[in-house]
C-alpha cells in the first residue's frame, strides 16, 4: 500500500524524467502543476494519516506542518510559474528546450525538499539539502546572461562549501552516536540520537554543531555567510526566487533545528542558543540597513529574506515555549508572504521590462490589482498588523522584553529600520507618476491572493490543531 | 588494530595532507590538476585500506570510484579543457605563496587543536584531524585562487577530505556511496554547465572577469 509519505517521494521521482522528456512546453507546464498539486494533496493527506517512524523516515509534529506548507507553496508557485514562463518565452528570454530542463529541475527541487523534511536519517537530510541546492543552482543560471552565470557560480561555490562543512558535521554527529548506539543506521537516526543525547560525547557534539551551523547557516542565508543569496534571487527566474525564499531557507533552518534539538537534550554541550541569537541579530540589523541601498527590486526582497531568517534564528536561539512558538509562526508567515511578494514582483518586472526600482512607479494607476496585491504583501512583510508576520514579531519582541530587554531593543531597532526601507520603496513603486511601460499584464492573481489571505487569517486567528502542533514543537525544541 | 595497520592509515592520510599543501602553491593549472589526481589516488588507497581493516567490502566501491573518476577521468578531462581554452598560464592568486603556506600551516594546527580534545578513539580522532585539515586547506585554495578551474579543484579536494573522514568513521552507512555519487554529479555539472558557458560568453574562465558584470555594481551612485 502506498501511503502519503511514499507518494510524496514517488510523485517528484516520476515527474522529473517525464518532464525532461516532454518537448511541448504547455504540456510540460501543465504536468508540472499537476505533479505539484498531487504532492500538495499528499501533504494534506499526511495531516490525517498515521504518524510514521522508521530508521529513514519520520513524521512528527515538527515536520508535518512544514511538509504541508512546502507542498502548498510548491503548488501555488507552479501555477505562477506557468504564466510567468509563457511571458518569458514570448520575449525570448527562454527557449522551449530550456523549459524542459527547468520543469524537471523544479520537480527535483520539490522532491529533494520532501526528502530533507521527511528524513529521520541525518545523512538523508543532508542529501535532500544538497540535491535541492544543486537543482536551484542550475535554475539560477538558466538565463545564461553574465549576471546569471556569475550568480549561479557564486551560489554553487558558497553553497557547496557550506554543504561540505555540514557533511563534516554530520560525520561528527555519527561518530558521537556510534559509541553509544552502535555502528550502522541507528547511530544516524535522529530520534535515537535525541534520546541518547545525554550520554553522548558533549565535546564531539559541540564541535559538530559548529560545522552544521556554518554549513546549514550558509543555506539559511545568515549574515556572514549570505553572499550568494541576493545574487541568486535577483538573476534567476522569479518563481525560483519565490521557492528559494519561501521554502529552501526554511528547510535549511528546519534541519539545523533538528540538530539543535539533539544538543538541547545534553546540558554539557555548547550554548547553541547564544550563537544563534548573535547570528540572527547580526543578520537582522545588517540586512535592515542594506535594504536602503537596493536599486533592484528582487535584491531588495532577497535582503528582506535575510532579515526575516535572522529574526527566526534569533527566536529559536532564545528558546522557551513562547519564543519558539514565535519562531515557527515567523517561518510560516514569512514563507507565505515572501512567495506572494515574489509572484507580484515577477509580474511587475515583466510589465516594466526591468528590475530597477527607479524605472518603476505609479503602479496603482496602471495596474491596480497588481498594485493592491504587492502593497498588501509589503505591508505584511514589513510587520504591520493584522498580518501573520506581525503576530510572530509581536510575540517574539514582547517575550524577549520580559527575558532580555537589551536583545529586545536590538530586535525592535532592526525591525523598525527595515520597516522604513520597505515602506519607502513601496511608496516609490506603487504611488507617483507612472513610469516605464504600462502595457496590460497577463497574470494569475490567484496564488498571490491565496497566500495573502492565509497570512491574514494567521494574523487574526490560528486554527486549534495548528496551535497545538506549534505548542508541542515549541516544547520539543527546548 | 596492530601498529602497522595504524601506521599505514596515518601514512596515507598524512600523504593526502601533504598533497593538499602542495596544491596550495602550484603556479600552473596543469600542475594543480596533476597534484589533485595524486591526492585522489592516495585517497583511493586509503579507502581501500580502510575497507580491509573494517572488513567492509562496500568501501572498495568507494575506493574504485575515487581512483577511476577523481584520479583518472576528471584530471584527464580537466587537462583537455585547459588545453582547449589555452589557460595553462600562471594562475593569478589573491595572496602570495608565502602567506598562503603560513595560513595553511595555521589551519592544520587549528584542525588538530579542534579535534584532539574529543573523546573519540585515538585512530578516529587523528584521522579526523587529517581530514579536517584537508577540508580547511581546500577552502583556503578556493579563496586564494581566482580561476574557475582551480576553484573546482579546491572544491573536489574538500570532497576528498570528506570521504576520508566518512570512511574513517567506522561503519558509517549509506552516506559514503551517496556522497561519492554526488561528487561525480557535481564535477560533471561544473564542467558541462559552468566552464563551457563561461567560455562561451567571456572567452575566459577567470572568475574576476565574470565579477565585472556583477548585478549591482555601478548602481550605488
């Protein structure tokens, strides 16, 4: 019997070779949407299925909602991608031959993220992140312009180095586990490692975490290791920017948190939280100031992703039920909002024929629906109520004030600085005299507004099961 | 484990480390490729020896892949690329040979200091120190060399260090095979996609030339 877990892995595995063979781009795009839709159906079915645990696969409170979120965003982005790609073909930036490759890689990315999320084996987690990285590298370079190739190259080099270091960390964790759990698969099973953690070699675990933090931290885009992120977002196709920001950063953070849980169970290890708070705050403040100097709309939101991942890392670093809850909320809200923004940005950039903010403007006069969607997205990501990002940031800041007021001040400062930059740019783009081409846009607005509606609902009311999951995961995270 | 077996493990990992240091100051690309090939062959020997010691026949596959792919096929392909692109000249470096070597030595010391205090068995521990040193030197090479081909070699030498660490960890499942399969994939991706595209567009594989086209440069006003 094939359950939803197996289906989540089989669907992309079948879709990749199939899409690579299909020459008709319309059929390819449709199949891509269908495959992503099937995966989303499996993600939803997973919510109602029995929890699974084997040496390779695990489904627990932590990953179950992330899988649903990932498959949802994967599905909506595939719909956006279909209309985006049609335009790129028209203007000749892409050829049908490249689209075969593009769709196959898109499914490979979704499949790899499912592997990373479902894995109980720490080696398999690593494989998932690695394949996801490689497939996005390919897609970032797909336009074959100078900038795209440089971005892809930079991403490849920094991403692989990060991944290499993460693998070394994984080996160290295995070595620590092997002495207690015995050789072979058990010493790589995450749940067994957590249980055995109090008796594992604390020094080896601490050393391992340093490598894992630098390694997966590169993939999360935390400040000193973020150099690849803005270029990769700006030069690749916009649907890829949406899944990079909305999903891949989350998956990397998720994997890092799994390891944090192993260390949290052993009091003799390094104080992981303090390091994560530092990196998170540095990312937040650094990215907040960088926002002011951006001239390219996709780079602007790439830096905003660094900022939000910084906030999430800071929340998880602080720990405790409330901050962890805020962190989970932040991951979810950011993922939905940022992908919605990239959907809007993709259409805006196509209409205007440029990504330079200076050449856009007056969007509300020429494309009112697009302008409303974009404005709502930016308002949400800037942390204004009543959206989900506000709920997350408010929870985090208020709980931090009670525990470490100094940190809360830095946090507030970073959030406010970035708020200023985003509102300034929003004003430039949406209001004022219309600039640049004002032609009609053939956009699929549905994915964007679905995401925005979900973020709005999150800010107003969280469904009971979600709260229960978040609470139990927040407790697990320690 | 007998003393001789222990010594051979040390000898081979030490050999890899020496070759990593050699990689750091080679002035010409063909020489870099040759030293890398030698490192891959030493890695193959080391993995084969581990396969014998741990009585783990599957490691032989890893050793064979290291030997054939990283020791023969990739160096051969790289030599062809170098000849075809006519880039066998000297490599531009960010830092000179002397400071690079000093930094390299400091990194080796750092690797030993980091791994020594752990409570892992003595053989594993020293193996890990060697592997970490190889990884850090590979990183250093990627940072100090400006050429795309040498950066790829730096990356593959990092992978060599990873395989060394993974095979030194007794009985580690799955990952060795998977990681080796990935190293092949990465290598081919790099050749197929990047080197040729960069050649196609810029008539050079010097990364600094690519740097000039950077997205935001000149936009800061």
